[in-house]
C-alpha cells in the first residue's frame, strides 16, 4: 500500500489586509477585507459591512468584483504579487492572521 501525505505543514498561511484608497491618496484608505495566501492559493474575505466602509458614490459590488479580480490575477504567487502591486487605489498590507472567534 502506498503512503499518501500532504504538504500542509510545508507552506505557511499569510494574511493580507486589503486597503482601498478612494481618493488615490496613500494615507487615506478603507480596509475592505483580507486575503489569505498559501503558496499559489488565495482566498479573499470581504468585510461584511463593505458598503459602510466606502464612500456612498462607489458601488460595493464594484469594489468586491475588483478585489476578487485582483486576487485571481495575482496567481501563482498571490502574496508577493499583491504586496508588490503599484496602484494608487489599492494596497495590500501583511498582517498577522487571527483565528476566527467561535461562539460557544
């Protein structure tokens, strides 16, 4: 019988904070979600209150679509690609991932 193993312990999960800069100014931004990266994989989690975090003149659906698009296009190295992205409207900051809080 063959022994099957996985590489779960080989690649760490890293977390990016997704920042949208509605005015294009680096110091003015709204945190709109997080992206968990592990190797070539990336999962984006948008803020539940996304519409409240951005100006009313901007569509939350449009912001969500842009984050998903950037996440998909960042493969095969999403963490490095997003961190290095040069955009006046988007930035991605490395943060310490926190485990989700479970209700007891």
